């Protein structure tokens, strides 16, 4: 079944809506685009300084994948993606569209990185082509804070369509390659993405008392337009989707036993 021509839809919509209603709708879309801004900084100088726009470009496609098919890397990549989306949608009334073919997301974990249930809409398709089509429609709507698509496969033609739609609407697009077969590198396939990220789980910071410290990720920018790749160890997203650099050893509080031994 062929998809309708967006130009025909726009013409039909214009003929049905009164002029004042159409103007108000356009004003809402423009306000949403203005609220997003041209780029989203990470707030980490070591990352922002390596990106041409000092952050993630809004009207662009950004691709994310786990460093391996392991569950730990999959979880790290999922939360990295959700944290970015949460910061794009930080303004009032901003909404994220998350399209997927298998709903296995853990909502409390997404909320811990700032993407609460009031900020996200989910759309489920039977296969990758449907997921990508819904994501493209969401981009062309122009009023969303961010669009995420989870897919196993997306060829260069599909990524080019998403990049064009993101550029036309000014809406950031996060393509998350999930559920891939072991041994398959998703970044080996050509893509029109502005940036391509690989995320791996890393050991958390040791604590002075029994427990689990803040998670850590090995964040690798595999490819970017107009810049060089890099790899950086960071602390996982906080409740507002923000990353941080691990504290230097000299800045950490020593465990009581170690402090006593040093004093002796």
C-alpha cells in the first residue's frame, strides 16, 4: 500500500482548517522548534568540545548501538538513548515518540534517567519497516521534542530518509539498533547519520561501604560528520539525563580502613 503524499495532506488540511486555527497550529510547531534550540550539549566539555556543534544537532539523525549483544551493553545503550531524549524534552509540554517492534522497556529505569511516562508516547509496529515509517511520520509532524526508533536493520536509504525528515522539521532523530545477532556490528553498515555511538557497560565506582556505586559507561563516538571519533569513560545518566566524568582518584573520599592505614 503506497503512502499518501505529504503535500496533498498539507493542502487538504489547509482547506479544512480556518485560517486562525491553521496559524495557531503553525505557531505551536514553531514554538516547539524554538524550545529545542539548535543543538543539545552534553554538559561534559570533553564530549561537547569534540562535537562540531558543541552538542547533538537537533535537525539530524543520530545512531546508537550497544558495544555488544550482551544485556549489560543493551541496557547501557537504552539508558544513554533515553537520557538524551529526556534532555531534548526537558521543556514544558515537550513529548518524545518512541517507536519499536517489541515492547520490553522498563519504565522505572527510564524515569530514573529523566524520561517519565508523561514525556513519552510509544508506537509499536510488526516489523522494522513499519517502525521506521512511524518514526518518519513523527519527524514530519514537527511538534515532537525527539523521535526514537528501535530496529534491527536500517539500510542507507532508510537512514537517508530519516536524516532528510529530521533536517526538514528540525526534530532530532535517535536511531537505536537493538536485538541484533551476536557477532554482527551494526556500525559496519553504511548510514547517513550525523553521529554514530557505541555504548558499553563498565564497572561502577568502588564505594567506601558495601553497595553499588553510580553506573559507568564506555561511550565511543564511532563516526561523526566534520569531526574525529573518540572514546570516553563516563558516569551514567542522572535523574535529568546528564552524564558526568568520573571523579579523579585524589578527589574521592578514602574508605575508613584505608584512611587509618595511611595515618599509621
